[in-house]
C-alpha cells in the first residue's frame, strides 16, 4: 500500500507551533502516517505563528519504539495523535 492509498491511522508531533510575537508554545504540528500534516492547537487557532521543527529522532513517524535508550515509547516524550474512528 502506498502512502497515497494508506488510511490515516496515527500521527506524531514534528514541530512546535509558537506565537510569533511572544514565542509562546501554542500547539504542535502533527504528521500523519500518510504524510499529511495538521495543526494541533492547545486552544484557539492563532494566525501569526512560526513552526519550530522537533529533532527528527524525537518523532515517532518512521522510527520504532526503543530507538533511543532513554525512551521506550517511540515518541520521544512528544504527544501522539490517533485518527478518529
């Protein structure tokens, strides 16, 4: 099954969303297993933001649990996103 045909089932945070004026952390950018990206806001959507990429070794997409000796969850401590049923 190619990524284009793959069903959206899970995602992982790949970047922090920061309010440009204050650098306040206001959400995460998630990448689904299909490659699609989606903003995940802590509260209301904010228009003027910047995206701060997370270290790829901290992202679950494309890696297996336990890749880091201090992390057996596979998420690097970053939130995961499950597709709605």
